[in-house]
C-alpha cells in the first residue's frame, strides 16, 4: 500500500463526509454549512493535485488513444468540477454567514438561490456516478488501509506466543 | 514550484468558469434587483422554506441558522440520490458487459 493511495483515500473519505454534512444546512446550521463548504474547496484542490498525473495523461490522449470508460470518466469529472464551481459561486452570492463575517456584501440576485439548490441536487447525481466509477479502487484501498494493517500485529503476536 | 503552478492552473480555470457563470446570470437579466442602501433583500422562498420577516426560515419552527440536532434528512436524501445514480451506472455497465458476452458467443 503506497502512501499516496492512503493519503488519497483518507482525504477522499474526509471530503465525502464533509460533503454529506454540507448537504444538510438545517442539520449543521448555516454557519457550519458555509464555512465547511469553503474548506471543501481547498480539499478538492488537493484532490485534483493528487490526481494531476491522470488528468494530464487523459487530457493528452483524449482524442487520440484512450478507452471510452476513461473518456466518460474525464467528461464526468469536468461536469463535477463545473457544477462544484456553480455551487460555490451561488453559495457565496447568497451567503448569510461567511461572507458578511468577512466584511463582504454582495448584491442580491434571486436567481442564485435556485441555481444553488439545482446545482447541489445535480452534484449528488454526478457524485453518485463518480463514486460508482471508482468503487473498485475505493473498496480495494479501504480494505488494504483499514484491514490489511490490522492483521499484521495479530500474526506477529501469534508468532511471539509460539 | 510545480505545485504552485498546478494550483494556479486550477484557480484560473475555476475563475474563468465562475466568471462566465456570473456574466451569464447577470446577462439573463434577473440580477437587476436593486438593493436598498447596501442591505440584502429578501429572497423568494425555496422549496421547503417559508419567509418570515426578512430572513429565510424553513417551514415550521426550524431555524436553518442554528441547525438542529434532529434527524439529518438532507444527509439521507444525499445518500439515497447518490446510491440511485451509482445503481443506474452499475446496471448500465452490467448490461453492457452482458451484451458483449452474448455477442461474443
């Protein structure tokens, strides 16, 4: 298990849990919803940096030589990225806690609220597809990180006892 | 240095896309709502919300600002929708593989 995969998995789990919390502002409260969403933007940048090599490789080969699955994955990732930007932008525009706390007053536009709701719902579908596409990697890495390591101490202690 | 460049690329692309969206929404003409002395105006009630005074307030006695320790319905909704999308994807992939096997035989 490489450290890179472990880092990716732990970051992705954290991002996913934070994403779930931000999807329910009534449960978390508006302030947590807004600040956590801003923090999520940072983790998404790190997520992109950790997968930079894949992004560059597929971009180069997109129209030349790559599988349809990789193409679909690539387009889906772009859709998720664009939708994420729309969620962030519309969220900033309707912010009632984070932006005022930073001293930023933005002009109100009724369209941002509905855009925020719509893009958040769309993100759920795209995120579902994104997770499904990477499910094998998630499951394999999860088992290696959380269960393979736990077996070693047992084996060592068994040997010591013998 | 390489990472700084990569971060800059991400931020520039995000800024370009965000700028286009902002311009698009403004161009749609719905942004021409004037504000009064810099104050934020009321927004129309979204689904499941009702306006009380000058604030967004969810239906009933809930207040979105403080949150509530009750049942996290939004989280469950998110999980259900993501599972549905994932299920649809898996079904399509499974059907595609099955069709390939049948064609190969």
